[in-house]
C-alpha cells in the first residue's frame, strides 16, 4: 500500500494550490484519507480528512473553510484544495491512511507561500 503526494510548489499569498495524493494497493474511497502538515520545527498536525461516506473532517485550527478535500475515484486520488494561502501555510503536506492498523504516509508535498 502506498500514497504519493504531488502538486506542491511556490505560490504567492492569496493564491490557491491543490496537492494530490495518489493511492495504490488499496481503494481510497473505502478509507478515511487525512491530510497533515508540518511546518519546520513543529509537529505534524492534522488538517482535514475525507472518509468513505464522503464526510469531510476538519481539525482544530483548520475550520475556516480554506482547506477542503475531494476525491477522484476513477484515479484513486484524493486532493487537498487550499485557498487564500498565507505565508503561514508554508509547510510540507502529507497524505495519511490507517488501514487495519497499517499506517501509510507519503513523502509529502512541499508548499511555499511567498511573494
């Protein structure tokens, strides 16, 4: 089982970005897929998740609506939409899934917000 993030990059403040998480070895739509982020020098924290019932789960500090998750079942891929980016959003964004106690992390997608 594997998840691979892509779609990070450099974006100006106020812009948007949509990192993706491509799943393999399991069906994304059957599981809760979560996005975490890690700012240098800080802990990795949960941002938002999408479960098998298409319910979006927002975590503390990320309930303002700037972060949303969607899924393309045909591509077995989950997307993180980030809007109105600020420099404080600069971080590595990770995709995470826990399937029957098997934890799967991706390598992360680096997002840099700077003018």
